[in-house]
C-alpha cells in the first residue's frame, strides 16, 4: 500500500425528514433563481415530484421540469436536457431522483456551456481539465432513492448508445452545491427498487473497503456504511414506511459514494457493460455479481474483513461475510444469475472487453485480466 492519495469530501447536505420544504433556501444558497428540475420518466408524475414543483412555484422559482431520462441515461437524453435548459433560459439544475435523474441532471448543468463532446470529459487521466469551469451551472441535488450516492459525487455515468458502453464523466464542479436528503421521499419506493438501490450502496462500501488504495477516512466510512445497510435494508424491505430505517439507508448511500473515492473494483467493472448492453438495474446487477467477486478477491481481502466482521454483527470473519452476502441477497429476492434479469444471448467477448476497459478495474484487489474476468462472467451469467 502506497501512502499517497488525492482526497476530496462532499458538499453541504441538508439531512432530515421534511427538509424538501427547504428547496427554495437550497436554490438561494446555490444562486439559482430559475432552475430546471431534471428527473426520470417514472418519477415525473409521482406525488413527491408534484409537491416539489409546487414548492418551487410558491417560492417564485417556476415549475420547469425535464423528465425524458431513461433508466440508463444516454447522450440523446443529455442533448434533449441541454435543449430544454437553453430554451427555458435556466440558470441552474435541481437533479431529482435516483441515479439516472441525478446523473443526467448534473451533466446537463455541466455540458450546457461546453463546446466539446461529452465523451471528451471521460474519467481518464486529466481529461476533466479540458472543460470550461466558468461555464458550469450550479446544481442542487435531491435523491429519492438510497443507493447511488450520486448526490455527493463529482462524476456521472452516461451510456453511449452507439457503442453500448457506460462511461464515467468527471469534473470537480459536477459536485452539487447543496444536497437535500429527505428520507420521506424514499418511503414509496417499490420493494424491488428498495432492494436494488440499497445493495448498490452496499456494493460501494464493500468495494471501497476492499480496494488496495490508501484512504483511511474512506476506509472507516465504508465500514460504517456496510453496518448501516446490514442493519436497515431488511427493515425497509419489509416495511417501507419505517422512516428511521429509511434515514439510515439514505446515510449509507451518502457514505458509500463518499467511500468509493478509495476505489471500486470488479463488481462495478462487470456491472457497467452488462447494464449498458442489456439495460439491467445497476444495483441489482451489482448484487448478483458480488458473491463471485468476493471469492476472486478472497486471498487479498480475507484478513481485512476478519478484522471488522464482529463490528458488522457477522460471525466467522470473511467466511461468514461471504455466507451472509448469499443469504442477504436471497432474503431480498435477488436472483443468483444474470439470466434471471433478462440477460439473454450475451456477447461474452464484448462484455469482457467492456469490463477490462472500465476504470473501476484499477481498484480491484486482484489484478483483472482476460482470463479471470471471463471466468467471472461465466459464473454470474
């Protein structure tokens, strides 16, 4: 382990039940007077969205909304969002929803003033320095799921529809100025989305904790994030109205996205091309891939998990942790194979290439290569 790293931590977060009422204050703090609320198609007509639009209207912020956002957003959604922002003469974005709405909302604010292709800002080397920072509009983020943690992230995931590849677009100023985390907004989530998004947060924490990179602050946050998911995801799965458990899951989502500054790994490297090519739910895909990746990394991470398993409430160290993950997935009705998520006739060569091209590879404890990635795919497919 090399004791060197570049560290950055999140933004201002207004956390607590009912705090969506502070949307006007959040926009004022971000110096936004005419926001465009960006969300996904499924959320656009739900009561939580209508209520937020009404709060905006009452505050004199207007009630403009853009919701042409797919489950795995792509550059076509982005172009349409930029057009809506420009036509409405907006001065900032309220990114509202789960990972898709948050990611695309952030990219609309980022790209509307740029004169290069979005693909020129992929998270590669120092490509982010190509952007015009003064042309990036402010963002207020409002998560309505507890999983992705995009509300505290400096990147967004965007699918290239032409190549069926997920790309991570990065810039420090994509980080929202203000975040409102209101657990009440997550109460109506369906069970399947509650499970999938919650296990996304869990995967973030597991991979951050497993990463070989040096980042002791993220290391500690990842442990506590795992504990919160272990103790609360089952509760909200059984009773979606449990606001206390919902709040703990929302905290875990924030913590997972903060922790993975330390690195992600093979779970995400596999999940990204699967989602891009077969349009599966990201968090659920992560959950299906996790057991196989834990086995691949066992020799590198066993001692690390042995040291914290007791705090997590799990007996028998890493061996017990692996057993727990299998049982946890089953209790949340997560399938054991990707074929059960509709992954049919996969192009294994493209999946392997996509995984090895993904920047998440660099954080995996075991170096990934064509042989072990192919074996992982064959196991989870």
